[in-house]
């Protein structure tokens, strides 16, 4: 009798496993995941402790599926220079905006259709659009929405655009 219960337990475990794994993988691929932020490029918004601590953020993949981002959003994207690497930056300008660059080869750049301009918050310590130019919306991976770790840093990441980084719209004179 004990052997029969053992087999039922194993069968239930195996069938549950084969349901849970695809559901979990699909959730992480399509809806949300978490990521540890490394480096100083997003200080002071992320990793204010420098190299001594790393923030862990919630990445909302669902909200980015239609490429709906706004200026000031913190996003995860595939690095335009290394497809194996994901980077986290702030959206500064949207398609059609004219952005005053910081160290880019052109002083002003009009963001082309289907692209955004992204920068790290720690200027001069960030590999961002000032180095590689506007980023295709297709490289966007997720929208960072919350800091989850460490506990004393729990918070929602709200869109924030420093006044000095506000782009001009191309229809303005």
C-alpha cells in the first residue's frame, strides 16, 4: 500500500513539474523578471552605495511589448555593442525629439523613427547613447519598475527626467 501512495506522489510531482516549468519560463520570458544592477552608471538612482552593494530591480517585460515608453523611464535593453549583454538606462528622448548630446560626435541629434535616446544617470561614467547613438526600440527588453533589494531601498521607479536633459521636439523652433 505504501508503494502505491509513493507512486501517486511521484506521478503528481512529475505532472506538476511539467506544468510548472513551462508556466514559469513563459512568465519570466513574457511578463516579468528580476535583475541585479551592476556598476555605477545609474547612480544615484540605482546602486547609490557604489561597488559595495547592488540593487535588484523588477523588470516588467509585459509593459514594453508594444514599445510604449516615455521620457524618464528606466529600461533594460540589449547593448547595441554586445548582444550578449543587457544594460539599464534612462530614456531621455523619443523618436522625433532633438537631444543635446553629452560627448557624442554631433552636438545635437534628432532621434529617428523607431528609436530612443538613453543615458545613464551618472554622466561621464555611463556607456550610453552618447557613445553609441540612438537605440532601436527593438532592443528594449523591459521596463524597470521597482527596486526590490535591499529592503531599505524598496520603492517604485518613477519616470524622472532631469530638467537639463529635456529634449526639444522637432516641431519646435
